[in-house]
């Protein structure tokens, strides 16, 4: 991925057919625009960010308390202008919402079939100090050696149950951009900004559906290929392989 002002979203992907990056960039832009509308409304003068003691205290706590082991690193963003605040908030929202959803809610879909991702190997590889008889048996019936190596039934079942829980949305899950905070409804500007954000997320759902029917995108459609839906913003309860909650929730 490289910065390219002429490319969509300002970035040029090294691998064009990369579902996470392509869908994620649309979601990132939607989040950033919502944050920009919100921040610019409450900080119309750039100097207000640096002079906001409560905001500066929050940013100090994020760095020194939330990441105490990294508090002295030189790469921490400064917090002096609305653009600084927009970048920080967009990053935090993205990591806890979009990024986490993409790596979490597809676990059962993939690893629920435990041969895709065995959690333990109970035997060595057949080439690791085999006896003549073991190697002969492996050549004759390799599936027997594979079943001995795979997790046992109880081991596999335990992991499948855990992955089911991790990949499941609760009935009261709160999704990104879905429900408006009561205080936002009292401010016409913020209300309108949130409604635009909600509309962009619904548009993203349509974009993802369209991409998942494009036969030129081999990593998300075609025979035997599971459609990539992890960054579709909204979901029903249960294991759905989609849905972006407001924050990390387990």
C-alpha cells in the first residue's frame, strides 16, 4: 500500500483484490468524515483544541496510563489542532470497531471446521524420527496419521465452542453508526452529520454486496469462495460473519 493522491481514498493497493483493504478503506473514510463533522462543529477555532484542558488530559492519560510501556515513544501524534484530534479519534474508532470486527467475527466461519486451523498437533510429522512401521503405515494410509495428529474430538469441540462464542453477536449488540445518541438529536448539525454517516454505512453494505458478485474479484467470489462480508456494518444476532460493533465487545 502506497500513498497516491490520484487513487481512490488516496492510497494505491499493492494487491488490488484485497477484500479487507478495499472494504476497510471505505469504512475508514466514512468514520473519518463523521469524526471531522463532529470535531469541526465543536472546535471551530483551531486553538481551542490545544487550550482544552480536559481533552489534553484525556490524551495524556491515553498515552501515559493506557500505554504506559510506550509512553515515551517519539511516534505519538501531537494534539494541537482539530486535524490532530480527527486523526486520533478516527484511528481509535477504526481499531476498536472495523479492524477488530474483521479479525474477530470470521473466526468460527473459518476455524469452526477444525482441520482449517487445528489448535494442537498430537503427533510429530511423519518424517520426524519415524519407525519403519510408522512410515510404512503413513504411506499406505496417510489419513490415519492425519487423524492421529489432529486434535481429539473433545479438544476440537472445546475450541469450536469458544470460537462460536467469540464470533457471535449478542441480541443487544450496538453497531457502528446505527443508533443515534439522545444528545445528538438535540443538535441539528450533529444529527444531520450522524444521519449522513449512517447513510454511508448503508451504502457500504451495497458496495460489499456488489463486490461479492464481481467474478473478477477472485478472493471474494466464485466456486467454493466464501463472500467477504466481515466489514458489512450491521448484523442480526448470532454467528453471521458480518457486523461492526461500536467497540470491542466479548
